[in-house]
C-alpha cells in the first residue's frame, strides 16, 4: 500500500471553541522517519489522532495512499498510533492477552517480533498492564507499535517514563525496524536532540499551525554552530541572527541562522572558530518562541 | 470457533474470549451459592420457593449490564487502537450481546434444572413466587427464551450507557434514563422488577406475550440505533496519564 500522506487545510476544533489544528497542509511521500515537533498544546497529538482516525477532522481532508482515513478500515488497518503509553494497554488485561488481542485484530502483526521486543524491554507477560510501572507501560506501547508492522506507524511521546537505557533501546529497535521493514514512521517528541539524528524530515507545529516542513539535512545546513573564544565568537556573529548561545568559561558557542558563504567560513577559520551543524532543538526553540508570534515576525 | 469466523469477526473473537469464561466462572459460583441458600432455608424455614428463580431474575442482568459497559469501556479503545473502525465495533458488539446473553440464558436455565434435581432429592416442589412469560420452573424452552431476551436488553442498555460515557460524562448521564427504558420489558418478561423506583406493578401490568416481544424488539432496535448515532464519529480521547 502507498503510504503517501496528504493533509489539505486540515482543521480540528474541540467543542467548536478551541482550535487544535488550523488549516494544516503537508505532503509526506512516505518510507521515511519523520519528526513531529511542537511545544505543549501545539496540536501534535491532535494531528496524529486525526491521521490515525481516532478523531474526525472538523475541516479539510487527510488521505493515506489517496484514500480518506476516518472510518475507512482499509486505511486504519494500515496505520498504528501509539499515544503516550498506548491506547491498547488496557489496565486490567494481562500483557500476554493484550499481545494476543493485537494478533487477532491486526493482520500485519508479528507475534515473534513482539515476544522478542517484550524480552528486550523486560516486560512481564503475566502481569496486567495496569500493574506495570509507567516506563514498562510505555515499553508495552512501543512493542505494540513496532510489532504492528503497519505501513504507517506513529509514536506520540512514547518515551514517557522510560529511563535513558530503555530509550536508547527504543531508538535502536526503531532504526533497525525501519531498515529491515521500511515504512513511514512519525515520531512526536520533546527530546529533540536525543532523537533528531533519526529524522529524515521534520515538521514543526505551533499553535495548531504548521510553521515548518523540511528535510532534516537542509535544516541542519540552514545555520551553523559557531564555537570558540567568546570575544571572537561575538565579533563573528555580530549582525547575524543568533538563535541561542552557550558559554563555558572563555569558550562560547552561538547558533546562527542563515547559510555562511565561503568568505565567512574563511573568516571563521582565520579567527580560530569551529563551525558545526545547527542543532535542531535551537531552531525549534527559535521558531516557536512566543515573542516571535507576538511580534508577527514571519516564520 | 473456526479460524475463518475468527478472521471475519476479530473483534467478536476478542470480546467473546474475554467475557464467556468470566460468565462461566460466575455461573458456577452463582449456582453453588443459590443451591446452598436453598438448602439452608429449606432446613431452617421449611420448603422454599425456587431460590434460583428469585436470584436469577435479579443478579445475572446486572452482570450482563456490566459486561455491556465493559464492552465499550475496555474494548472499544482497544479496537480503535488496532485500526478497527467504529462501524465494525458496533456490528460485532451487537453480535456479541446476542451471543453472551444467549450463553448466559443457557446457564441460567441449567440452574433451574440443577435446582429441580436438588428439590427432587429433598422431595420439595419447585414453585415460583412470581411469574413472567413462564409460569412453571420446568418450562425450559420458555425460561431460556425469556432470559435470553431479558439479558439481551440489559446488555444493550450497558452498551448504550457505556457509549454515552465514552463520549462524555454529560452524555453518559443522559443515557442512563434511556437505558432504563430499554430494560423495562425485561421486568414483564421475568416477572420481577428488582429496581428501586419501578415496583412490581409493572411486572403485573398484564401485557400479552406478543406485546412484550414487540416492545422488546422495538426497544432493542432503538438501542442499537442510538448506539450507532453515538459511536459513528465518537473521538477517542487520550487516556488520563
């Protein structure tokens, strides 16, 4: 099935008063890992919920493979969304039964892979989902998402409660899965720096609107991290758009937006400054800071 | 269940595999407790009316009502999370309600049989203190049919109210009186109200069997229609953390 995802002027309002999504339009060609970023309340979960058919859009359209999603079994069967610890983690049902249910309900379910992942995340199959720690519940959601083997798989802050080693297990498993069984994966996360290396394309939402959609490499090349002696850095970035700064003793690192031409790069080299790629997190903070919206600055 | 049916009715397979064993376990418990109570009452106060009848006209319907609620509260979210649609869910939920109420009706009928055997050993007559569509404790086909119908209505009411609360607390509260209306014929069917505000006057209202069956069918269809109106575009909200 084609996993070409198209949203056209997609809107979602709650109780006809709160606008969660405001005419969001984008096209995802599929077969990649997408990062969906945004501040709290920016509309990430709402967008993913509409993409998975969990909610009906208030306006606009969303299609997967050219077909509408909502109440379309041919499409929803090919889409899996894990929100937080996962909606499939029914608290009073044993983990083993939940995985069995998934096997009955999902034609694409891989039971062997699910057991393998359950072992990886040290899940007790005989415990009820409600008896698991928060981190293990998140791990159960991850197992459900990865083992679903659906052409479109989405994780919405599924790392919540996971400790750092478990999170890295998740990223490794996700990458291995994406390589072994290429599919469209969308990750919504606040841990941008931790996951950004996985992203092939990035979408940033702010206050229900899509403020950026670009491939990750282009974004990293859209600016630079200038690092070196503080005075030299200040002199070099003077007049440039600085997204953020970090300082340790006399060493300073400034994130600047905008491409540096060969002359500027040569100047940096002559001044003993290091030039690195732009951190996605700094770009994200810059694009979504409230002051920009209040000033009406174009994004 | 054959694998072909399981593939065509995956939702039904999941819900039945959860609810049927639960009903069977509770039935064993119910039967043992009812027969022990009958024995104790008989030994201390003389020959009792059918204890199974007294208990079966009240307890099983609350179980089936609860399973109707559970069908929505537990399994609707699970179905949607695994890519199933609301339409699929409701279609298979209706089939589920018919099957579990029928299964429970078979077990309740077996209770009457078990009690008859006990009473026969003790040489007691198995009499009914109230009557509905059936007037004697050995009218097994009618007993089975009456309970199937009554329990089906209670399951449907559970699904209806469950869907109301799945939508919102407000909608849930509004569906409670609707659920109450849906189960009204069951009072006439088994001849026992068992509800706090509806006395046994309704049980003795004297409706014909055809009228009761017609009202039951109409209310069941109404319940399914209302359930569809509520579920067809219901959003699946995020779970509380």
